[in-house]
């Protein structure tokens, strides 16, 4: 009789009580060391409730990866909507990831579908979608707080016209109720003087909330909070939390710290250990690189991943700091063959290279005078080529299964 691996696994004990509390999408009720930022947002946006429709708010949240920007925005907007509901104000918040919704059209469509779920995908311009959104808000006496996450990525790809469109929309409505407010989130949002009028630019520059990275003590408190929610009682050693806090404090990155905690627990389960010991945290660090982020790679297409695999392989093979576009294309063609994909033409590959550069996954620069002709050089500054190759290979292989 064949061995039943599923029942075997289900019968094992686990150090986890509920892994969902270690998910990157989970936002806890309490956000340690971010009370001041929540209060600042509350002070700036309270007029959406005290005098609804009088003004439109435009706000920017900036800070390094894993500094709590998205978690704070989500927790704040949830509380704001609840406060509005208690006062019979019809306020909606929509959180849009601009890495996934990569054009103004997709952003406005996503917002419109909050109110018209079956609205057709084709047949309208972005401006028409935006106008229809405002008409619905007017007709139904609703207000919208639009959260544009990863806005820095979007602006690098598409420019800042989306901010101009959204802010001009409210400027044109001086005698009408102001229905749409905006919070933009990113590491460092490029505000461009050429595409934004001086009034909008000064408003945005005046309303920037900058998050600092978490220090060791803050990370310790965040981890302690997650341990209580996600793990069985007394299974995670206090020294393990200290080790993870020390490791992650180099970057001040809470997401990285939480991933190390989760991987440490998985290591304990795989060896059927009763406790999560410090060595599991050290092993998790060896197996994980902070730049290999699930949320970034989950938005990449199959072809993006194959191209990235080709870049990693070529860099590993040549052992150089950079490789040429031509070398990458050659490796890309053989990688496509390996995964039964039809290779795309140079123009498409060039666009994908720009896309991966905007994601911050690869670096590009123009070749210097020492090389014949001008070509694009491609490199990696934040992750070893071999580690990236292994990571992408595992993603591609799991997708094929």
C-alpha cells in the first residue's frame, strides 16, 4: 500500500497556532511604534468626517521597504471609514497596488468597479472612467479615499499624469462637493515639476509623512506581538526573537523579520522540534535574502521570470559585475526552450528589462567608451546571482507542477 504523505503530515504536531498572522497581507490591530504616524494621518484627514465634501486631501507616505507604510495606511483608512459609518457618511477606501494595476486606465477601472462591479473592461478612455466615477459619487452622495500603493514604481514607468488627473479633477469642482481624496505610498515618490502644476506640487510636498526604518527594539516588539498570535505558547525562545531582531535591524525591515520568524517555525516543524531555537533563525537568514520579496515576484509574469533567470545565469557564468543585453538575450533563448516558451523579440525583451529595473530587481547602465558601440549593461547590486537563480528556478518549477 502506498504511503499517505498528506495524512502523515496532518498527524504531525506543529509549533504554529495560526500561520495567517505571519502573512505579508495581514494587518494587526495594533501597530507597535507607529502610533505617531497614525495620529498624524487622523489629524490631517478628520475634516473628511467633520466637514465632508468641503476639501479634497492629497497626501504622500514615504519610507523604506518594511517600515509599515502600507499597514499604517490600511489600519488608518479602516478606522476612518468606521468613524464615517457611525456618522452616516458614505466614505469608501480603495487600496490599489500600482505594480499590478500598471496604467491609469486600470487604476480608474479598479476604482469604478468598487461601485459598478460588472463595468466592462473595454470601450472607454481613462478620462471617461474618472468622470463616470465622480458622477456615481455625486449621484449616490459618496466619498472616496484612494490609496495608491507603490506609486513611485508607477510614476517611474508612466509619469505623474495620474496625480495631475486626480488633482485637476478636484480643482475643477470648486463649487461642487469634493468627492475624491488621495494617499500615495512609495519608497521615494518622484514629484515632477514638468507634469504637475505648482499648486499641486506644493500641496503634495507639504503633505509628506516620512517613515523611518524600524530599530532593533521596535522589531523585537513587532515580533513579540506576532509570536503571541501565530505560535503555540512558549515554543519560540526569547533568544530566537532577539537573533531575528538583530538580523533584520541592519535594514530596519519588519517584513523581512516576520519572514525569518515564519521560516524559523517551518524549520522547527520540519525537524519535529518542540521549540523554535536561535539556530533556526540563523538558518532562515542563510536561506533567505531580503531582496527576494514574495510580493514583488508574485506580480511578475512567467516571461519576466524567465528573463530574470537568464540574467542571473549569465552573471553567474561570467562572474562579472555586468553582462551585455546581447549576452542576456542569448541565455534567455535557451531558458525559453527549457520552459517550453516561445522567445520574444528584442523590443519586447528591452521593455521587460526596463520593467525589472523599475521594480528595483536589476540595475542597468549604458556601456562606457571601452566597448565598441553603445549597449545596455545589466547587473545585480542587492542579491547574489546564484541565490537569485535558485529562487527563480524554484518559482518556475512550482508553477509548472
